C-alpha cells in the first residue's frame, strides 16, 4: 500500500540532498502511514511533521532522513534514540540493520508505540523515562539521536558516546534550534552545527523544565 507515494517522497528527499542509500532504502521500506493517526493517513507521505497526540509530532521525513544521514552509521551499530514518539525513526534505524534503544517520557505514547513496534516485528529496546540523561546501562553508543529540542547538549549523552560515535541533537530556545553534531574523539568532542530546525521540547533533568 502507498508504494507510489513512498517512491515520490524518496525522490523528493534525493532532490533535497539526502544521498545516504541505506537511509533512502529504509525510508522506502517503512510504512509511515502505520505510524500516524488514522485521520492523518492521507498526509502520511507528505514531507511534513504530523500530530500524534499529547502535543507531540512525528518528525518531518526530511528531518528524519537528514538526522539519520548525519549519524553516519554502519550496519550493526548500536544507536540510542531519545523521544520514541510514534516509533517511525526507531523503525527506520532498525530497518537499516542497527541495534536500536529508544526512550520516551510520555507513558501513553510509550505504551501505544511499544505495542505497534511489537506488532510490526521491529525489535527495539524501549524504555519509558527521562532520556535527557541517556541509558547508561547499554552505553557506549555509536550513535545518539535526540528528536526533541534541548537548551544545551546534555553531559550524560556525551559521556555515553563510543569513540568516533556521533550525537545529533537540536539545541536552541523553545522555538527554533540548530542541529548540533557532536563527535567523540577520545576524550575530546568536535562540534558542528546545521541551523534552522524546529522541534518539540526535550523535557527532563538535562533538558527543559516542564511548564
Ligand atoms: N522520533 C519520533 C518519531 O519518529 O515519531 C518523533 C518524536 S517527537 C518530535 C519528540 C518526542 O520526544 C515526543 O514524543 C516527546 O514526548 C519526547 N520527549 C521529550 N522529552 C523527552 C525526554 N526527556 N525523554 C524522552 N522522550 C522525551
């Protein structure tokens, strides 16, 4: 179902400079329409974020593709996602052959998405809690992707990166952020920046305070 729409979306991502073949292949395979509320199904393959309830969103496909490409993953890498949301990003990483760990703070979303990922046989390790402090039990990670905007780069996430591992995180104020790409080089961290993104807030000990 929706094969033609998926192909159109992938072609539009190529035109927007998404070049990582593994990312494009995974996005062609994963059925985004299964991760959006039924009322939104006709917009599932538009390149836009969509509401998934609880004031949260499934990220725009371009943003998913761009952030995943920035992680520069190889088959079998261990990846931590902060902000499971709909489960779509986790499914993309799984489809790319990664060992995926994902944390969601909203209990209802966590529960709904856990059932969906299980039903679709995406084997992802899920946890309900504050992802701003990472998941130290399974660290270090080759990649950490944060899908909510943070006021700063959480120290705990930097600590949980493997050598040459990359953390991709939106950092800024509550309204607009830049994507920060943090690469661990032994005990040093190299930081690059890609401007102009917009995410829902990362709420937690090393993120924003809840209002
Ligand atoms: N990756 C998601 C997807 O594919 O649908 C997009 C998620 S949405 C843009 C961001 C998510 O981060 C929300 O579900 C929100 O509840 C969650 N979130 C915010 N702060 C968090 C935290 N400290 N720990 C874990 N999840 C958090």
